[in-house]
């Protein structure tokens, strides 16, 4: 039986090719896509070529200096994300219907979120729907946004620098950051320091501490302080950034509400090895 090319695409498309392409489009690199999928790079390159052959159009334009989706590639990516989102909801849809509200809600949050609004919403949701279950996963802000866009999470709480036009946003808290150092740092315990005193200092930070990422205000403040451009340690984990600060690797940013107890213990004569570095903060 002969069928149009578009109909053959629907029936013959390998789901794994589409999944691989979504990852390629998100990380904008064959190498990084292979790392995320735990595959060898030639396997990912071959998957992209096979998908392009199926679609009959080029999906990616790339060379040594650039990696861009074609117009068709961008359209396919957007549709693929919608498909993934729909399928991810199937487990909840097939649980059945009863008089009580049941089901499972997946929430993605950035680490150490402090929000009375969120806390109250959780309390009231459980009170009203005691048979419903929750899963709260912790991820970097960019990953939180991606999970919501792909409908792998019902909603997310995270730092936002640039809003995704496909999502709705509601401000529930504002996080303030300050620079801190550990007890082995030469500036530890000094008072009256100015931003200029940080010039040339080594530093540690988060993976998202970039002009185009979630911690854009922190990146701008680091640039203003003229910290050493070579960041000696990075992590997506707040606890690990704090560990590097305490260990004396360099000055680093922390949310004020996280470091408040450390600062209070130092100010009260305690032995905790953290010190607030400057009064002014950057909000995200």
C-alpha cells in the first residue's frame, strides 16, 4: 500500500529519535546530548541524521562555531515538547475517576526556596485533597523551567531572569544574595569593606552565575566588584558552594536567608566559620 510521506512519518517514526532530538535541541550540542543520554557521540549524530531523513528536511545547521535549529527544526522541537508533555500526564489520566480527588502532583523547585505562600498552598491542598499525593524534586532553575515546559512538572518554583513566553509566571518570593567568605580568607572578620576591596579576589559560585542565566544579577555584581575572572569552583548545589566558601577557596554568593544563621553565630561570638562580606545585596 502506498501512503503519502507525511502519513508514513506518523506511523514509522522511531520515538527514540524524537527523544534524542529534543535533548540535542535543548543542549545545542551533539557531545553534550550524548553525555546526557549516556550514549556515544556517533550514535547521537546518527540518530539526528536518521530523523532528518525521515522528515525530509534539515533540522540543524552547525559548524565549528555555531549550532542552530533550522526553522523546521524549531517547529519540530516545539511540537515534540508538547507530545512529551501529553504522554507524561498519561499515568495520572489512567488512574481512574472517583468521588474524591486523587492523583499525583509533581512540583519542581530550586534548592532552599523560602516562601510562606508556597508552604500555605501545600497545607491547604493536603487539607482539601488528602488522597492526592505529591512529589517535590529539587533541580537547578533552568531545569525547573524545562520540566514545567515539557509538562513533566505541574508547576515549579525557581529563580527567573528571562521569562519563557510559553509559560505563565507569578512572583511568590524575592531572594537576596550577599558575598561571603570563610575563616581562612584574608578578609574574614574585617569591617567597613567596600565593593572595591574585592577586586582580584578568587571566587566560587553557581553554574547559573552567568549574564544570560538565572543568577544574572549576581553575575553583574561579580563583574562590578572586579572579582578574578577565573572562578575556582562551581556547583549547582547550594550546600557545595557554601562548603567551598567555608574551605577558603574564595569569596562566593549565598542567599541571605541561608547564611543568616551562620552570620548570627559569628556576630554572637560563636565558632561557626562564616562571615557576611558586605551589606548591599543583589536581588533575583
